[in-house]
């Protein structure tokens, strides 16, 4: 039976450490890390995420500024806010909550953010510099996954690692970050042939497809480390990951649950990026 990786606990540990560092930063240098969150429209899931981010900021002793804009806001209005925040010395991190309403191009909005303040790590400058290792900030969910592996003492170097999913926010940046840590990487997607043959090779298997319980027990190598990034809301309102937990946990050596695995790490790493931004 697999060891269950406790993302909730690790995330709280990280947040406590960040709180201590923030206090120290305030005492020694008079700097309070500040995060601005821009929310456009009334997407209910986004509302919940933004609330959680604000609460996490407050708990860490950060300054938190929130901009709530109606769904019919035009791009120019968002750009004006971002340009002001880029110049605001009390704000170190700027986060535009996605998804944005249809009339707004998310790429242009993300590109308007100063890369030093792009604490989501979505700016092309930061994504591009993932290749050279010089990004100001790495994407939060992939960073959270690395943090979990490290804190459980799971070796990455030389490991046969398979990622299911190639999105710009999870699969691709994660692949680069793991490559930097000397893993051997395979990225799978919807056109991958014989998916289970590929996943079965993985010593570390990371599922980030957004497809409920698609990774079954027979797709997993004995004693693999299985990281489930998926968050899927089922018809009955319950959350499911991309991994069929009950069968896979019998075969894996380590596994993350959903909820309580990767999810809580994303906010912790957002705080970490904001703290680091305050130090730039
Ligand atoms: P996207 O929809 O942007 O990307 C999904 C990727 O998975 C695509 O590359 C797609 O392939 C691939 N894929 C989908 N279905 C299959 C399949 N059956 N077989 C092989 N590959 C497949 O999703 P995200 O990366 O944004 O998110 C993935 C999941 O992670 C979601 O459940 C999301 O909610 C969750 N998530 C969780 C976070 C957290 O904090 N824990 C943060 C971000 C996301 P193709 O490119 O060919 O279409």
C-alpha cells in the first residue's frame, strides 16, 4: 500500500516558513510582500480561488490588494490597472485570475505584467527562461509538485518520469523543471499511442490531463511514485483526480490524494514566489 503524500500538511509547513521569513523581512528591511489579484467577471470557481489566495496572504502577513471588475470590462481598463501595479512599489506580485471573459485576450494581459511581478510564472519571459534556468518565477503548480517530491525525500535524478498532459501551466513547465533536476522525461497527450505502455515505464508518473480517474492500476508500474494534478468536479459534486486512487494506491510506492495532494501546494508556491519577488 502506497504512502499517501500529505499536501495539506506540507503546504501548511511551507506557509508557516514563509510567514516567518516575511516577518523577518519586515523587521530587518521594512518590506512587506504585497500581492495584487485581479478578478474579472463572476466565475464562481475563480471567486473561491481568489478568496483562498487573499486569506493565505493575510495569514502570511502579506499585503493583499484585490481588483474586482465586471464581466464586460474591456482590455484597456485591465492594462491600466496592470501598468499602475507594475510601478507600485508596495506590490511585488500581480496575479490575473484565469479564465478571463471572451473579449479579453489572456496572452496580452499576461504579457502586460512585469515579469518580475509575474508570480504565476505564466509570462513568456519566465516560461522562456525555464530553458536557461534564469526565470524570475516558476509556475506554481509544477513548483508545488517538486516541493512535495523533495520534502518526501523522493529522488528525481535519473528517474524515468512520465507526464500526462502538455498544457502551458502544468505539463510543459513541469517537464522543464524536472529535466533541470536530471529526470528522463516523456510527455504524453491525446495523440500519444499506447498510452498505458508509456505510463507503465514511469518510475514517477504525473497525471495532469483533467480526465477523471483515467490512470488505472494496470497503467502503473509497481512501486511508482504517482502524482495526481487533476481536479475534476463530478456530476454528484464530488472531486476526483486523474488517477483511480483505490486501485493505483495498491501498486504505487507514494501517491497524492485529491483533494489534499497537489492542490494546496499551488497557493503555498504562489506565496513563495511573492516573497521572492519582494527580494528581487
Ligand atoms: P488542459 O486541459 O490545459 O490540458 C490537459 C492536457 O492533458 C492536454 O495536453 C491534453 O492533451 C492532455 N489530455 C487530456 N486528456 C487526455 C487523455 N485521455 N490522454 C492523454 N492526454 C490527455 O489542463 P491543465 O493542464 O490546465 O489542467 C490539467 C488538470 O489539472 C485539470 O484537472 C486541472 O483542473 C488540474 N489543475 C490543478 C491544479 C492544482 O493546483 N492542483 C492547477 C492547474 C490545473 P492535448 O494537448 O493533446 O489536448
